[in-house]
């Protein structure tokens, strides 16, 4: 049995129907990862937490981030979400979360953006506008898949109308499942991108701080 | 179908039935009745039925027409019942049906350039199928020619954190000549995803049709399934459903006011509205574990019980802040000045084109499913349905402000009446519907939401689910409020409608868009002396700055919707005084 957090919408039906009680409800919330494989729990085999071995990458990225003076500008694209993710993204700007205090801003134009933040499973009609937004961004640029639709299609991916998230459409730097991810998880994911927070999920196992 | 009178018609009988609808129910908004939706249901291997669902007025059962198309074609009813125009185009796009004589036979859900042959749902939906691959083409718009006319395509990737949609403006200077919203960039085939799912999994899917309406969708779905199965949720579950639905209305309306304040450039009011929304979302999270109140409502009741003991205190803690916030908004002249007379939606247009929710109630259509077709336990609580007459952006915001107060009152009453007990029950309380079909309805934050559910033969799975979302109705109406208005007001208008508003009256008769069958855009005169239940208006007193409640007489209404003076002023502020004797002089 496998558990793929990239496709989990947190409906908790598994905890109700599993005859062996293999699933239980948790309060884990910060699920952002850099490598999508880290969201897959392969099952009974004890998942070996993988030490981060991307130090070379990290050095290059650290240099890039330094170039931006720690300020990050985000262009959000809704590629077919249910609007739950948008609601939580908008909440980042309310006085409670006040994202600006971290030097992180949403920008109207992709030309000013460092990060493309995508929600939704990528509908057939939004694929082209999404790609064109990405192409309009200056380099270096990053991509975050926010919400389970964007990380794995969730309940809404597939069929004639939708793709299965960003896989195979854009190169993704941070994957954040959640239905929707709450604002704190979104902030953690942004800080993970900026190397100001450590990744908490490895091999599908959540490590408590 | 449960809760419905069903009759079967032949395609040839359809136009006459539509005519009789106008003569029997009447073509005036006060008649209450209205076509609700139309959809395709695959009822046999090689045949489809088109099902029309009609409302016949308060406390009357819904009416259902079933029609089997001849050779994939039906006569279009969009010339008689304009709000059907979009439903027919949706069926044409997705199922390949033809509607003969449709006044706007253009693509709607499938954009220009998408492969249409075969239609994507001509065969069963396959979740493994590849997404449509196509080269985008420009939308079908009327030819707009003129030396000074500018064309502005806006979107689908727009400024700010918003949902994807494209808006096309044709304008001269500030004046908007033609406005074309191109929606359905986000078409996800959600209805098809229900097919073959279990009843329990369907509730999870319903919550993911619209995140900020999770409760409304799950509730409408659950009630439709319960109708088909003959179940009835236990009393405690029905009361808790009321609480969940009103909490959802509360955070949505607070968000709405914050967003509206943003469009009138009130930074503090924007922050405060969104902070209040956040506080309600946190109450939601503490109560249910989900900021969107997800994971609770399911056919048969609730998946688990809730502890509501701390809810009244939590709401007490924000009630005064909400009240003072609304009061200060209503006392901010720069805000009111931008809202009054902006985006006026005449009553008859709102009715003909299918406006719903706060938008129709701001245009003097007094309808609310919670009162007119009670569900959950709404028949056990007392509340009034706020209605406004002006039909402008200010009216729409006033309706929502009033609804915030009503929601808080409903939750308080419900908390007091909720007794301990079970919350999930599957025993049939009445005979299951013989066809395994049910209709569920909810007055969602943005208006009437309907689910029609068809179960499989063994009643364990879903075979067809149709969703009538309020925004599908309201987006159809919105362009009527934009054309002839100006670019500066557009953002306010859009925000005030949460999808939007106005055809200014007094600028001459607009050309009739939908042919001779349509009544035209003239505003329906208010019947003299008509008394509408709950037609009192909460206004800010200009002396003490407190709330006062005013019964609205036709004279007041006439004054309120009279053409604005040369210099627009929120004159209403100067004329309203509350009954306090301390400043009667």
C-alpha cells in the first residue's frame, strides 16, 4: 500500500473505511517539498529519510537568492482551482499573516516576477496562458505547485478538460499539496524556497520539528 | 424526481410549454416562478433526455420537463426564456446537441478552437483520456467598428490573486460600448467526475467544486441524495448544517466587503474586512478542523459530531467589531459616492436573465430559498430576508451587510436549539424515489444552488449529477450592468456583484438583445403601496452615526432610484435620522 501526499485532498475517508486502521488523522500541515518523490510514502517498508544531497544546487540557488536581496516577487496563476487555494493566498495579505513583512510580494506582471505560483490541475484552456506567463518571466525563475490539484491532479485532474497538475508541463521547484494548503503552510513553502526553512517531509514521512 | 412534478414532453410541445409557462406563471418578477436549469441526462445506452427544472414559486414543488431530442436537436427556448441561453449553449458544446433558432449560437464552455467533433461528453467521460489539445482562437464577438473605439482584452491572467477569466472591453474614452466576459477557462468537467462515485465520495467531490462554497455544495448534494434515498438527516445534524452554512456566508460576506473597499481605495477598510474574514475562518478551523468547513456534510447527516459549546462566545468576540466595521463603511462618503448609482441592474432584467442571491435581492426580487423552500432546519429559525430596491452597487453591499447580521442571529438561535443526539442516519424515513432521482437546493452565499442527482440502478453509485451554480446565473446577467457604464466604475461594479451590475436607466431604450420574445430592458415600475415582507432598510443615521431601521415606502424608493443630481452626492446620508429623541431637533 502506498500513500501519495501529492494526490491527497485530506478528505480523511481512508481513516473511516480502512478495515485495519492503517490510517489515522494527524495535524501535520507543512508539506512543502523540493522533490516530488518525497511526497510518496512507499508503504510498509520503513521509509529511509534521505539526507539533503543537493548542496551544489543549494550553493547556486543561494547565490541567486542573494542577487534578489531577499525579496521575492510572485506571479500567481489560477490554472483551474476550486478557488479554495485563491482564498488562502489572498489571506496571506491580510493583517494576520501580513506576507509583506517577509519581503514577499505578489506582482501583477510576470515580467517582474521571480516565482510562478500555480494552483489548479491545469485545465485544457489554461495550459497555453500558463506557459506564456512562464515564458514572460525573466530568469532566474522558479515555479511552485500549490494545492493538491497542482501537485497531482487531486480529485479534479484528468479527462478531456484537465491535466494532472504541473507534472510534464513546467519544471517545479517546490511542491505543496493540501486542499487547500493553509496560509501558514504557504508561508513555510515560500520560506523553503528561500532556504529559510527546512523541509519536513522526506520519503512520505512527516518529521516533527 | 423527488420534490418535483415531472411531465414528459415531445420536442414539438416544448415551445408551447414555454409559452404556457409565461401565461400561467406570468412574466412578471412577482410571479416568483422561473426556469432554474436545463441539462442532459443519459438515460439509456443510446439515448439522452434533456431535463428542464422550473421553480413554481415559494413552497410549491419544483416542476420537471423531460424531453427526448429528435435526431440530437431541440427547439431553442432562449428567445422566450433568455436565462436558458447559456444552458443550451453548454449542452450544445459538451453533448453536441443542436438548439434550433438559438439567438447566440456561439461556443461557451468549449472555447473557439477546441475540438468539438465528437463532443467531449457524447460518450462517457473518461478520466484517463488526454486533455484536449488545441490552438486557442479569438472569441466570437460582435463586429465593433469605429475610428475611436479601443479594444482591451484583459486576462485570463490578470492582476492580483484572482480566478482566471478574460474580459474584453470595447470602449470610447471612458465609456464602455461592449463588454464580453470570456469565462470557462477553468472548465474542469466537474459534473462528469461524480459519475460512478459512491454516495460518500460524492460529498468530497462536491466540496471541491467551489472552495469558498464548500458547505453549500456539499449540503445541496447531500440533500439531493437524501431525497432520492428517502433518508432524512437527524435533527441535530440539520441544526449543525444551518450553523455551518451561515458561518460560510459570514466569512464570504466579510471578504466581499473588504474587497469592495479595496476597489474604492480604502486601504484600512480593506485590511479590516479581510481581518474579520480571517477571524471567522479561524473560528471555523477551531470548530471543525477546516477553515472551509470541509469534511463534515455527507448524505445522511454529518460525518462526526461537533462541539459547539464555545461558538457563541467566539462570535460574541467579533460581533461588535463587525458591527462597527459596517457602520464605519456606511459613514464613509467617498465609499458611498463610488457605490451609489454604479452598476444598476433593473428588476425586470434581473428576473429575465436569471440573477440570483444578493444581486437579485438588491434589485427588488424578494426570493431566498432558505425561506421559500426551507431545507435543513431553516423553517425552525426566524430571520428576515433583506431586499433593496435601487439595484446599484450600494444596494448590493447593503443586502450583504444585512445578511451578515441575519447570519449571526440565525447562528445564535440555532445554537440554543441544538440538542444532543445522533448526527448520521441511513434508515429510510420515506419511500425512496422510484427512479432514484433527487433534487437538492441551498441558498448559497451568491444565490440559489441546485443539485440534481441520478443514482445507479442499485442506488449505491452516482450516474449523473447536475450542478446549477449561482455564479453561472449571475455571470450571465453581469454584462447588462457593464455596458453603457464607464471604465472607472468597472472594478467596483465587478466587486459589488462578486460578479456584478448595471444598465443605467434614463439613457434611452437599449436595443433588445434577444428578439421579439423578450420583454426588453425597461425597469419594472414598483407597484404602489406594495408591501414586501422585511422591506426595512438598515441605514446609518447622519446625526448619531448609529444604525437605524427604516421601513421603505415607495416614495423613499423613488427618491433612492431617481436619476442622480448633477453632482453625485450620497444624499441619503443627510436625510436619514434615527428615532432617538436626543437629536430629534
